[in-house]
C-alpha cells in the first residue's frame, strides 16, 4: 500500500457534539465527500486516497458514533441510513456548498444514493462501492427483528461505562479481524484502529470507541418501493463498483433491479465488477483507483 497522505482533522459542531473528518488535498478546492461504511471510520479510505492525484481534495466525514465523531445522547436511537442522509446534508449546509460529488462505501454508498435522490439538482457525481442502495429486508425479517433490536438497544444503553472491556493492542486487532470475518486484512485493521480505539489512561490497554448501540441501528429501513422511487429521481453521473467476493445481501435481486433503473435515469452510468472483498477500497485500492480517478476528473 502507498504511504498515508498528510491530512487535516476537521471538526464540525452539531447540537450533540461534533462531527469529525479527515481533509486531504488542496484546501482552496471544494472537496469530494467520502462516506465510510457501518462501524468503520474515515481511516478506511486512507489507502485509496493515497493513490488519488494531488489536485483532488477529499473530505471523509465520520457518522455519529463512528471514529472520533460524538455519539448520540443517551435515549436516542441510531437509524443508519437516514442518519447518514441528514448528517451529510448538515455538512453540506455547514460549508455552504451548492453542489457536491460523493464517494461512498457500503453504508456510505447507500447514503450517497439517498442524497442523490433527495437532492437531485445538488449532486454532480456519485461513486458507490459494493452497494447500490439502502438494505432492503423481507417484511417478515423486519417484523421478527424489531422487538429484539429494541430490547438490545435498551440493554446497551444501560450498561455502565466501566463495563466496556479493554484489551491490549494485539487483542484488539484479533477481535476486529474476527468481527470483520475475512473482509479486512490485518494491515487494514491496523489502519482502522487509528481512529477506532481509545487508550485507557495509565495503562497499555485500549477499548473500541465506536458506539455499541450501532449494532442495533437497523430499524426504519426503507421499503423496496421507496428505494425504487429514489432510483427514479437520481440523475447525476454514476459509477458503481461491486466486489466479486463482497457483501452478501438478504435480497440479492434488488441490486441488479436498482442498477437497471439507474441506467435509464442517470446522465451517465458505469458498472464494474472487481476482484476483492467488501472492503476492497481498504485492502486492494490499486484495483479500483484506475476506475475511480478518470470518473472523478471527467
């Protein structure tokens, strides 16, 4: 992997704290917004950004409860995709940008899809990595999981801070490797841990800094009808890169269905299948950078 580029830490105030982000490239240019995946952080794009031309500016923001961004207050649930949509809009409004381009992985790609649908005249380009739209679950799955999700959220909410386990660094890496189930290499885990853990004061121990409540943030998913209606509203230039050994979906038929809609609505459309895991941007960025760079510079 290429060495990490120098960056500027960005902090954006919000009512419950701060949204953090990493800013790369020339500060006199409007950056492309990069959006990370569920339970990842802005560091997940380090290897890809290292391969981008120096004249491309990038701002990768971290969603609430991820990386260095503030967690939601006690009592407030996370609604992954909708949260990402309004957080992205907050950031755009904060900087006063009239139109944006977005590169998103997984959750971030789905958020980019929603943003392009809800603000179709204010987005120029969208790149989605190993996702096309928000997750669409079968109705019976949604109903079955709702009750347990609420109870688990309440359990996590009431855990005292001191109950969160801490580990040495090697243990943290092994736990994360196991959690990602082969999608991220050990080198990739080391990158994610730079913004994914905090050191315990006075000890060589660490704990994960992402909000535990994110594990049960899947309520309020849009239905297939809503997703297809969103697809019909998107008209920006569009690039989708899918990993051959990527995300396993509950409703795999939705991915090609939405792509077919986007072929007819977007001002330009490109689709590539690339060898790699769901985290191909982190593990093998050299395989996708030659596809992304010409698209961003076009």
